[in-house]
C-alpha cells in the first residue's frame, strides 16, 4: 500500500510482513519534512538497519523490562552536542559501566580532550553520593584522591578547588584527617599518628624502624639501630694507673710497615703490619709484679644496647706466653662485674692479639650518661714486658 498524504495523526497496523518507510518527499508529513518519532509499540519488537535520529532530544531509548537491556554501537558513537547520564539506583552489583576492546593494540583506549585555554573545572570527576571527592582530575593537571574523611587523603598539583590545609600551595599531600606527608612552599612536612609520642615520620615499624622526632631527631629501634664503634686509645682519656707491684710503667707507640709515610717505630714492640699506642709494664723483680690501669667510660646519650656478640675487644701483647698476663675486667654502670675472674687478652708471645672480653653482656646495666668501669691488670715476671693497646666498644645506637 502507498500513502501519499497524512493530514491527521494515523495508526498503521500491520500484522504480517514488513512495515517500511521507503521514501519521504512530502512537505506536510506530520507537519515536518521528515518523520519525527518512531515507536516500537509491542514488547519484544526490534529494529535493524540505519536509524537516523536528527534531534536526540526528541528520541527516547527506554525499556523497563530487565537490567540487561543493551544499546550496541558497532562502530562509533558520536555525541557532538554533549551527553548527560543520570544516576541509577537500580544497579546493586556487578559493573555499572564496562568498556573493553580485544582488537585495540595502540593509541588511546580512553581519550578525553579539553580546551585548556577556555575550559576550567574538572576533566574527570568521580563523587560519592554525599558529594565528596573519590577521584578527580583537574583541567590544571592536578590529581586528587579522597577518602571518607574531612580532609583530602591525597592530592597532587596544587589544586585550588580542593578543601584542606593550604591546598592552593600544596604539591603533594598524603593522609586523611591526619596528614602524613605534605610538600608545600619549597618545604616538606612529615607527620604520622603512632603510639610513640611526638612521632613525625615512621619508616618500618616502631619495633624495627626509623622514627623522625622533632624533639630528639631521628630515632632507631630494633634491628634498624646502627652499630657504633668507639675506640679508646692509650693513653686512655681519664685513665689512672695504680698498683702495689714494683716495676716500670710507660706509654709508647710502635709501627712496622703499615703506612709508607709513617716511619717504622719501636719495631721490637710491633711485628710487621701492626701499629699501636700502648701501655707497657715491666719488672726486674724475680717474682710476678702487678700494676693496673683503671678507666671510666661515660655511656653516650644514644646508647641503646651492646651488640649481640663480642661487644668489647682489647688489643694486648706479652713477651712471655706463660707468665705474662693482661687480664681485663668490665663493670656495668651499676658496678656489677660482667666477666667473673676477668678475661685474659694477651695471646702468643710477641704477637699483638685482639680478644673479646665476653661474647655477650648480661650481668651489668648500662645507663646513658652514667659511667661504666674497665680494669686492666698487667702482670709481668722478671725482665718480661706486657702491653695493653686499643679497646673497641661496639653498641647499637638510637640515632
């Protein structure tokens, strides 16, 4: 059938076959130059082929059947006049929006182009239903992430439209209600909320880590604590010499072949490859004579504990491997003796030997800013020499 003219609304019923609009050349078809509305009246009806909707505002793609309704665009969907998508309260699980392509191998999977010269605002903006920022990209190039807190959880780029402390001058902020990291105005601020009072920044954990503290500076704990070595060299600072033995106590220096610019000195006291400051005790008496060196060492403010193995080592030498002796005793700041009966530190005759006083300390306590005590008993028989050299103390520090 052919319809040449409609002067009023009309309903076309077609129970079999196809209803096709082949050509429209009239000037008075529904008072327009082309068909304005196409309705698929029955549930389940479909349309194929090219459908041109010259005015999208006059067309409605609508269905209330199921949530699985799909609009398939096989090539390109152009929205030249802009698009507005309303919120949906009916999607309760799954993906509200999914885009995928198995054939795209280069280019931009998603590309948004904004006019930087004219456009101000957000190129991309994801908000919660309470209107708080979840993720935002500003036209100024800033990036904002926000958790459900009263301040920004992270923002980059100095974005004036974001709330939060000095947002317009901030380059990077990480944190929620409590700022962890902020860089602004050529400065960096570090903060952290931990169980340690006045903690500003924590690396690792409070058990094994590094804490930046505004009052005490960097503080180390556990396995993160650095090892410090303090070497006491004769004549030891604050040392005193005392004893009842009869003999001669001197201090001296020896070197043999260690440094080219240091002349070999007292080579009888240093074998090849050795260099030492030392005390020397000798006697002409026919029996053993003893003289002692006492020194007190103030535990430094950064002392945390002794290292776990061999915390104090002593260099010593004797001319008689049987009768000569250099015996060292260590007392804690509480006066407790660490090594009962002392530790013999001199070894083979005429060889400098470094010996650990004790593998691990457990008897004494060592309070910072208090003094521990070291006693060295030097025992020599007739015409023999015993020497005590450098003492190394190794501890773990808090900073």
